[in-house]
C-alpha cells in the first residue's frame, strides 16, 4: 500500500524542534499537540495567548473585473457590503443548499482573498472557477497563515511586529510590512490571524516563541472552537447540511443577487428546518463522540452528535448535535449506556464574544 | 519514558504488577503519552469476572477513546476511586497512583505469557 505523501507547512521544522506530536490531517502533517498537552494549550489561549500554525488552510485569490460578481454568485453572504480590508464569514453551498465549505472572505485592495478549510481547498477553488468569467481564481501560494489567539494576543502582536492594533476592529484587517493582520479567529477569544510570506513564517513564529507564547496544536484548536460552539466542516457541516440548520442563517443574504443554493435555502426558510444544531452538556464523565445517538428522555430517536469533547473550561463533557425536534433534556448513548444531558446555548463557554 | 523491570506488560500497552494472587493493572508510560491528557477512565463493577485479554473499560483523553484489556483472567476486587476525581493521575503517575483496577487472578500462570520490560520496549521500536 502506497503511503500518503503528506504536505508540510513552512513551520514543520519549528514543530519538530518544539517536540510536537504530528498527525496526518486533511493531507497535511500537522501538530496535534506540543509537550504541554491539549489542556494546557487550551488554558493558555483562554487566559493569555497561544499560537497556531494554520498554514494548511487554503488561501484562494479571486481577482479581476468580475471578482465581486463571482464571489456573490458562489457564496451566501453579501460581499458587496464589505468595506476595504474587511472580512466576513460566508458559505459555499450546492444547489440543494448543502454546505460545500465555510469560508472567510476578505476584500483586499487588489483582490478578494478566500480562506477555505484544508480538506476542501481544491474543491473550493474548482467551484469558484466554475462561476468565473472575467476574473481569475488561483491559490495565494506564496503565503500562509498563523493564528494568535487569547486575551493577550493583540498586545503581543503589537509588541512583536511593532504594529498598532488597538483600533483594529473585529473582522477587519490591516497590511503591515507585507503581513495581513486581521482581527479574526476560531477560538471564541480575541485574537488575530497573520497572513505572511512563507519565507518569513518561521522567523515570525520564532519571535512569538521568544515572548513565551504557548504553541498550540489541532487538539486545542478543536476544544476551543467546540467550547465556543463554532462549526467544523466534516462534523457540523457537510453537503447534506444547510447553513440554516447549523444556525448560520445570518450569513445567508437572500436580498442580494442570485447565488448557489438560494432557491433551496429560501424554501427551507419558509418551510422550516429538518434539524437544528444545539449544544448539549452531559452528566457524568463519558465523552460523546461524533455519531453518538441522541434520544428524548423517554427513548425516542432525536438525532446524533457531530462533535464532542471534555470541556476544559466547564470541566464536563459537551457536544454539538443535530436534533430533529426541540428538546430541553436529552439522553446520549455512549458505548451502549445512556447519559442524561441538557440542551444549552452552543456557545458553551460564558462570555464568548 | 520509564518501563519498570518488576512489571509485566501486554501488547495492548497495559502493565501488570502481581502481589501474591492479586494483580494491579494500569496503562504504560507510552500509552499515557500517546493518549495525551486523560479526562475519564471507565471501569467495570467489583466482582466482574474477566477473561485474559477481555476488554474491561476505556480511557478517554481529550482527543480519543481507547479500550482497556485485562492481561490476566480474574475477578475485579478493587478499582482506583481516586481516578473519578483525578483521571490525570494516569498521566502523572501511570505505574503508581494511576493504577486502574486490581483482579484476583484465576490463573497466575497467565503472567508467563506477558512481556518483560525489555521485550515490551522492543515492541515499541
């Protein structure tokens, strides 16, 4: 059997030096954790700051006269509302309204920059090209992204980069010495993401390490996003799930021009959703994993878990699940036994901005 | 990583420490390191009869869940109650305060089929 050849980010050597545990992820060899461990990395982001290599994520450039029209036709949010250097959460849907991927769309002076999940990068680029006319779609190959997250993240970025970020609003970006710094993230904390030339990425990473920033892997990225109730492709999203079911109707703008999936999503909006994403806090310590079945308290099937973990902040198991009917109390099946849980706000962690 | 000489090891990464006919069972330093932060250990009720290499519980880390296998046949006579509140003992002290269950061995000769510390370490290479 041929071994899969895994891609490496420009920070691969840094991860090795730091003693990271590397795992295959979406065709990349990525750090899942460092010697501190997932819980410590998680807490570093909640209390101070942590740095993530997100160089596996797809950076796609859409440029030319038809760039805005292309983005508008392909994605659900209204890119015409973006001011210069602003970004928005958006979704790429199929004609049935199913999610092909969730995206961050930046309006930059020379082009629109689309950040896609690593596993979907090629599909997203192909999909965008299918909507193209007088515009071109290509990978923003020479650049990669790092994510610095936590209450002290922006302060640290200011110090390391000698940049002024205090006035940088959420979902806005600035260009600073060939680095795009945006106030964005995927952890439920304040923070910024840095899009930097691949040739400069290691130097920038090392500068943050010198400041004592905790390096964080995919494990902590997952527990942090889960505690914040943020969806992940392959768990909460796939092509049989719509943005409305996931609770992201706000990122679908029916009042703009035609876009892929519009008719199906409009019909769903008027007829009602088949399922809805909820948060569940469980009693006991057993952790519900993806696929665990959810029942009403009297035993009727209600849905399934899409992601579950031990919440380091709440010190208990939490899960995201799609339910076909509203419920306040549920039972989740783990290894044949049923554990009671209550349905809660998806943003499990209080005070998530 | 540490693999004490006085213990016996299974290919499934459990260790066994025999004291007369009672065997304490836990997971190895290698296993706890591979799992990462342990957040839950599920163990069988007292009195449960286990066959050699029967699955008897699970260890959950933040990231994954792993089955536990009982390297020797016997009856569960003790469970480490401290793990209910502090499952991280499995990481911090895998061979000592992180022990998981004790069984009254049905057949102490089961120990002979287990690996020595040296053989177990060869398996890891």
